[in-house]
């Protein structure tokens, strides 16, 4: 038991998922599904599922897969919340271990007073340290480093000037919570996605867009189809805000649509946040239109995972990240199945 508690969250989660699978026959009273059949039900490949179930070489299963496995394998109801907690802990640990820029960083550390590389001769690391400090021929590199250091100082000074200008330049601020108006994201690695009337712009982003339009008084069906009704509402919205009225939702229109929402908020703006939050791979967000403690907690987890200020409020940077990080659905959602035609009433 102690050995299991000492395992990393990802390995402990894999143990739980494997136990669910191994005990599935007794829970259902039938036969245990093969991993191939189970993977097909989940919409993933068998190799990925095997990694999810392997505590020795685990692959962190996303929350949606954990919940789907719990349902498919009829695992005990009391074990779902602990499994969710392990899943989030594994994602957080993976995020912490990932170096900046996504690249591994290695290096050699010299102890004070030690002869360069003396303890590492057998591995060749000592040669690397000596070459790094003294050059290939054993001469100090300080003279050759001086021009490079001066050049680096010039570059750093230039970068610092750009940073100061960005902080004091007009038009970079973010409006206070609840104040209508356009949002301009300050420093973000993302770009606002472009939505228009085409096949690939369906499902979650389109549904969130429709909720946003309804928040401004439009009567648009929230069916996930970017059709003529949605396009016409977008064009009218653009005209009223003196934007190019082309029916395309991009970097000029999104900032006009979104507003900061947080605990206590309700309505279509909250529904849009919840729709997006429910489709970023962590799962479990209830789309209710009420911004309660659970939604705030899910949003804080998303912000922490994507290196955003952890506020629990959907600010412009968070809206942008949510829109960019949407996952494609494995298939059409329930409200778009059967004939593929939009329903006659709002969902």
C-alpha cells in the first residue's frame, strides 16, 4: 500500500484504470471487454489505451477518458471523484515538469573549489566542462567571450526598452470586470481564431459564438451550426459596432463579443464559457448558465495548466486561450446526430 502511495499521480491513476478494466466482468456480470473493443468505444487507438492502463509506462489519461472508462466499465461510483483528483494531479505534475518552450534543458554544474571535470573523467563530462570553460586548447575563453557579452547586453537593453514601451503604450489595458467594450489581449502567444460559414466551423466554437450573440439580444439557435442565421446575426452585430460587416468572426469581432465573467454571473455569456471549458480535454464542466464554484474551480485548473493568471474568472486572455485550445469532437455531439440537420428549437 505504501509503495502505491509513493507512485506518481499518473502511475496511480493507471493502476486505478487497469483495476477497473480487470474487474469489469464481475461488475457487469458478463465478460470483460477487450482493449481493442474498449478503445473503439472511446474513439481512441488501442496503443493509447494500453498506455493509459500501464502503471509502469503510463500516459496521462485526460479527464474525459477517465470518466468514459468509469461509465463503460461500470466501476464503483465512489471511485470516480478520487480518479478525477488523480487525473488533475497528473496533469499538473506534467505541466510543472515541462520546461519552458517545450524543450528539455540539460547542463553540468560545477561544485565550488572542485577541479573542472575531475570527478567526471570516466563519463566524458569532465572534458565537456573543460572545453566549455577553457576552450578546445585549454586557454581561458574570457577574452573571446567579452565581445559576445557586450553584444548580449545591447540586445537585452533593446528588449527591455520594448517591454517598457508595451507597458506604457496606450490602448493596451483591459477593461474592468463587467464594463462593456472591446477587449485587447496584452501579451498572448495565441491568435483569435477565424470562424465563418463553413463545415469545419461547427460544434463547440460555433455553439459558444451563438451563446455570445444571444447575450447581446439576438435570437440565434444554439445548435453548433454556423449557418445563415448565425452569419446574419454576426453581420448585424458588426454593423452596430462599426466593424467590417462580412459575417466572419476574427480578431476584430471576438474582442467585441466577449466580456469578463466570474462567480455570480449567469446567462448566455456563462454558457459560452462553460461550452468552451467542457471541450478542452479536462472534462467535467457542467453547461448550466450559472457561474458557480465548480465552474470557477475548473477554470482555475485550465488557467494553471496553460500558464495564465489563476483568477477563476474568464478574462480576455482566458477567453482567447479557451477558443484556441478547443479539441475536435470524436463525432457529432448528441444534438447534431441523426439527420445532421439543425434542431427546430434552441438547445
